[in-house]
C-alpha cells in the first residue's frame, strides 16, 4: 500500500514582492499596485526623524524625500502583520503609499468589502521621485457583482519627446469618400466576404 502525503507550502506574497524588487536596479523609479493584504492605518511609510542633513552629498546624487511631510489619510484604522511588513518594505526600498495622499482619495477610502467588515488592503506604491508625477489616485466604486475589492485608478503625468518631422514627410493614405450603397456594392461586398483569401485574416 502506498500512502501519499500532501506537503502544503505557505506562499508569502510579500517575500515574493521583496525578491522581485531586489532584481530591479536602484536607478529605476517604481510603481506597484494591487492587493497586498496589508492593513497599515496611518503608520508612517518613511523613516521618522531620519536626519541626514549633516552628510555632504551632492544634490544630483540625492533627491530629498518630500513625501514624508505629506500626511496620509486612511478610513481603516487597523494594522495587521502584513501591514507592518509592507511599511518596513516602504521604508527600506523606499516606496510611498498613494492611498489617502492624492487628489481623488484624500480620506483613504476602503478598498475591500467582506461580510465581516471593510478594510483598505489595495494600494499604489511609488518611488519618492515619482510621487510628484502622480496627479490623482482614485478608489473606484464598489461593484459586488464583480469583486469584493474596488478597482483603483492612478493618473500619471509623463514627458516624452515628439517627432519633429512635419506631416508633409509622411505618405498618409487619403481618407476614403463616403460609399454610395447600391445592389452592386452589396454583391461585391458579399463576394469579398466569401473569398477564402479574405477569411485567412
């Protein structure tokens, strides 16, 4: 007789998240959003009283973290173990929580609605340098027929280079004139739909 035993391994999403973050170069700005199962209340996501003004560092090498001075609202006033770990990650990477800080969600709305209550567990985290580029953060309406979590929306201002070539240098296809529908047009259209070469696409 052969006995099979099932070994259940506990997957820790925050450990996985930290591992993924460690594979990204520090020169990149980060944006992460999703369900972190973390309840953080309004505890700081930055190092409190971290004064390094006496360290001579060139301005181009260090960007001050102005986000730390921005208070964070949160309707969820509870903290869980995942929340404490997420705050540690935010302090060390560093990342800043947008919930309760940006236009569209100043109060830090609930993002998850269960039968036993509501909580804020869905976040958008950004690098301090990217914080000022975010123009709004919105927790969308709760739609129980879709999910027990609210979707979230982040609007980011970006800068990009435009091609300076004029439109004269491109060969645009001229806009077709309006097609006059007739019985001949209908027959041609039907023949085209039945053509095997057209069905290949």
